[in-house]
C-alpha cells in the first residue's frame, strides 16, 4: 500500500466532522481559557505538588503548543492503566517466585512428593519464565506488527492467565515448568506491546509520566509478589496460591484491552485506513476529540509516514535491513544500548548481596529474606515515584546522566569497601556498603529503571517501532539471561570487589554513550521526535 499526503489546507470541517464534534468545538471555542489552565498536576494518577511550577521553556517546533493540549484524564488513565497491568504481572512473577521456590522445596509446606528439587531444577523453575520471555520477544519481533499492539496485549493476558492456572493446578514438576515457560512468553509480548501502546495513545506532554509510571507498576507487582510470598509461604501448597493469584490481574488485562481501541498510529501503519484511525483517535482523546484536533493529528502522522523512505503497509513481511538505514541507526543504537547497559551495570550482583549488607549493618529484620525484599521494594517504589513525578519537568537526559553517574559512584563505593583499597575504618565498612546499596537502588530507579523503557517507546519511528522495540526487548532479556548465567563464575574468578569495579567501568562507558547519542524528548510528539532522525536532504541521499 502506498501512502499519499492529504492537502495541507483542508476545510475546517474535515471528513471526520459530525454533530458531536460541532458541539465539542463550540464548547472549547467558548472556553479558551479553561483549556489553557489544565496542567499535569490535575491528573488523578499523581497527587498535586504544592507550589510546583513547571518550567517548560520555549515550545518545541510543531503544529501545536503541546503544553496547552487539553487532556481527558479519565480516558488517558484507562489507556495507561490496562497495558500497565501487563508490567505489573511481570513484576509480580519476580516477587512471587522467591517465596514460591521456598514453599515448593519445603518438605513441610510443599504438599507434594517431589519437593526435593536439585539446584538445577530449582534454577529451571526460576529461569524458565525468562526463557519464555526471550521466545515471546522473538515472536513479537516477527509477528508483532501483524498482530497490532492491542492484540498482542490480549494474547499476553491469555498467556498470563492460562499459565498461572496451569502452575497452580500442576500435578508434577514438568507441568510447573511448562506453565513457567508459557508465563514468560506472556511477559515477552506484554513488555513489547505495552510501551508502544502507551506511547502511541498518550498526549505528548504526559507521555513521559505515563510510560515511566509503568515502571512503578512493575515495582508494585514485585511488592505484591513479596506480600503473597509472606502470606502463603507457610501454608500447605502455598506456592500454588502465589502463582495462581496472577490469574486475577490477567483477567483485568484481558477485559480492559478487549474494551480499549487499537493504537491509531498502528492502524495507519497497517493500512487499516484513515477512517479507522480517526475513530480510534477520537476514543483516545475522549471529550476533547474535536474534528480539528483529530484531523491535525492524522495529517501529522501521515506527514511523518510519507517522509519515511519506502513507506509500506505494516501488514507485510518486514525487511530487517530496513533497520540499518541511516535514518534508523541512531534511534536503534539508543534503544539497544540503554537496554544492554540496564542489565550489565551490576543490578543482579548488587541485589544478590542485599541481605548480607543489611545484616552486617545491624538491622535484625534483615535476617529474614522477605523483610529485606520488602524494605528494598518500598524504597524502589518511592524512587520510581520520584522519577515519574519529575520526568516531564527535569527531562530524560538529566535523569539518565545523573542517575547512571550515581550508579557508578555506588559501585565504586561497594568495590572499595569490599577490597579495602582505601583505609575505611572497620566499623564504617558495613554502613558504607549499606549507603552504597541504597544509592545504587535509588539511582537505578531514577534512571535505567523507568527511562530506558520510556525512550524505547519514544525514539523509534512508527514504521519500524514494533520491530525495533522487539529487538530492544530481546537485548534486555538476553543480556539479563547472560549476566545471570555468567555472574557467579565471574565473581568466583576475580572476587566480589573487582566485579563491582568492572561494573563501574561499564557504567562510565554508559554515561559517555548516553551523553553522546541520547537527545532530550520531553514535550515532543512522536512525529516531532521522528523528525530528529530525518535530515532535510536524506530523501535525496537515499533515492
């Protein structure tokens, strides 16, 4: 299918004008001041910050002032909430598995005759969901743009719910493992489609807030998993309840995505037509969906697609060499490098020793793994909330640069305390470890945690967004798997302190890379971000 541009001087009452639109226009024209007073602090998702005043600077180049864009907060909240449940279920699996493994391998509480699992079998129970996520991400890479964002999330909800029930009712270990693999496939589809759907349906001025808030849902899911572990770990067959409870939010995800519209941008990309895209866009804009606003956004998306070389329908086979075009190299480098650095800057190593660090600092509650996990989980949630509240005012680049710099400082402090390269008094070593741990977790949640997924939802041009996010997700889960596999051997060979110093060096490389290639995207529409990768003379150069 070949796309053509609409006339740049359409009549005010365009093809999507109807009686309801005329009423909307009359209302908004009569109340222009009311439209300009709506600010992010009015959102029901976050409490207002007293006395806050956002400094937006000069408006970005584009067809509209996005700072004054009216937002239907009820519709916008629902468009965010249901896809974010897919992230919550990812986090819940992380939290629940720690307690489920304890329950499953307990002679007293397992409720099975196969509770005596080997280390390898226990490792499979934990890691098969990650293997499934890799498979799901690979499938999303190949078929994601054919399915669409909404259908992908519907598929993820079905995989989540079915897998939860399979594990909860499993008669033996092989069935548990099959269910874990299936659940992981749901993670792969959900973590691919959710950032794209939220990015493509969110108003430009709160897109950063909403995609970052998805990270808070993941952390909230981890906390919910820890809570389920705490409640059921000493109940007969408690692991069945821990895993089975995930079926409830999976049903919420299924019902919500069945009701929500498809992404308007995907509808245009897939060749579904402007009428279908306009109908979906009206639903995403809610009560502020005037015909002029819908027509302007349709035109802007079509302009961006027409500017993309070799524009084609998203329903056909995808040519992977397309991602290597000069136009796409920088956004692809941004997304994949952030996902890689997110996993190879030490998070598994730091959190692995969290219990020992707390215990050495004299916190008696740290003797219980669930207590330590809950403390860290709440701290992660607080820092994620801070990132969510500031991402659209401070910007993406500052949070990444300062946050990853904080990670480097924390890793250097941990390495120094472990190796004794500096004369730290013995009584302060434990507290140095504790402070460095909290600095690491806080800096991570202000930077790599939410911002990596946010930028992956923003920087990729529409034509390749599905495949590019799938590649970034594959990079994330693949590097996570490799780090988890190789980390014990590396620490055994070079020691824990030297491992921290190695991660610090990688962190320095990450800061330099972010400074060199990551632009600021706050306040820009997806089409304005896409224009960053398209010099005016590119079309001639590639012709």
